[in-house]
């Protein structure tokens, strides 16, 4: 440190870089602040800056506080050039790795692009207010309540991200509780929850006989979905590495499960026979159990639905067969309720019950799934 007098110093680091430092006292406290690097800031300029700062101190003004306020004003001005659309893209990209599949990110992009961007996509994110959020949600709140509710949550998350990055300030105009809940009715009051159309359990046998007459990989995948009471996405994404035919077991890894936990599914005689049949037609270059013949990739989410449409069963949904299984277990068997819930990989909401449920009743469920397969045939 080399002193020039009146609190002005030249600081030289071990690496040889040089910068001007001013020491001054404000409200009894000693403070140090930088005035710029040398030689970008000459000795004369450093002296002029030091003189101006000392004058402010004599007038009772803290020059460091003035500098910080100026920086804050500059950041606020720069924030005006950051659009809502840009923030939405940054939020999605930063959270993409934490989402289970690419489809979730696509849903974020599509809903925000379709509904939010026309109203506020090009707006400075710092200027987004309640009126803009209302303009986005109002046209679809009553006609598409579920979409509108998800959209509101996504807008709130994007604006929350912008606030955390200091690109905007103040309350979040998309928050629900204590704000938008006074402007819109709750989603549950707008539309009752619609359950997936399900086949009555007593009609399973003739339906399965008709399904077995259907050709194609989609029909096989639908039969396997019913026999295992699994979700469509779990079956469509199934790979041979997850299957142990000798142990009659299918293990779905946690990353492919809705609850984020590994799920073991015992395979009935019928399910094993179906997989043996599929094993005979293995396609080169793919590990997928039920691949698309065209590109060897997993079947699309509409393939299994298309099988139902070919059967002229537009009254049914693929997911509804899980309800059919649950109804059969409750009304036609003596199996405990928790066993059926485990077969469906449902999350236990009761904390006490969850604490006592350490295992997954695999061997007992094996018997239940065999009985289910025999009932279906």
C-alpha cells in the first residue's frame, strides 16, 4: 500500500496489479472503497474522485451508499430488458434435469407458449402485474380449469425465479392464496374430478377374449398392462433389463415410477407366457419389450388407446383398467386393501400405516396377480 495523502492509497498485489483505494470515516466507522484500477484511472483522476468523495463525507452523505444505490438503479434498468418469455425458458432449462421425463418439460413449454406468451411473453418481467396474469387465465379458467390451474402455478414459478434472480421485486402476482383466490373460483368448484372410464370387473373375461383376437404389438402391450395392473407409461417404457423371467419378476426402476420409488411386480403365468411370446420376436437394435415396429422405439401414448378404438370401445380408457383391478380385488376377493394398493404402486397417505408397511408383500401379491390373471381368462 502506497499512500498519496488524505486517505488515498495505491494498492499493489503480489501479482503486480494496481488499484486505487480510498479510506474515509463515516459515522465513526472506518471504510475502504475502490476508485478503479491503475493505469486505467490515472493519479490525477484518482485524486479528483477522492476529493469528490471527501466532499460528500463532509456534507454527511455516505458515498459508498450512493454508489450502491446507483448500481441497484442500473440493475433495475437492465431488468427491464429481460422478458417473461426469456425467464420462462431459463426456468425450464434449469429445472429440466429434476423432472422425470422430457414430456413434462414439453408441457411447460406448450402451455406457457400457447396461453401466457401472447399476453406477456415480450413484456419486461419486472412489469408483469396481476392484471396481466388475469388476462392470461380468465379465458380458460371455467372452460379448462385443470389446464388453467397448472398454468397459474407455472407462471407463479417463473415469476418467483425472476424475483430470486433480482429481476423483479414485490409480491408474486400469480400467487393463489390471499390473492387470485379472491378473483377466481377454486378449480374443484368449477369442475368435478372426472375419473377414468373403467370396465366393470364382471365384464373382464369377454373383453380379454376379444382383446386376444387383436393383432399387433399395441394389443400385446395392452394385455400385459391389464395383467400387471401397471400404468401405460411403465409398460411402454419397459426394457428387457428390468425383467427376470426365471424369477417371474418385473422391477420398474424409481426414475420411471410416478412416486419415484422402485416397484416390484410379480408376473402371473399369463404375463410370463406373453413375454415369452414377445421374446420370440425380438427386434435387433432395441432393448424395449414392446417396441414400435416402425422405428423400434417405445410405443406412443396413443397406441394402446388406438387398440380400444379398433375394438369400438371408446367408452373405456387404458388407465381405467387399474380401477377395474381395484374393484375386483375389493368386491370379489378377500385380499387386504393395502395389498391391492401396493399392486397399483399407490402412495400411502396415512403416515401410521406407511410406518408399519416396511415390505411390499411380494409373495402375497404374487398369488393375487395369478388369481387376477385367471379371472381375466
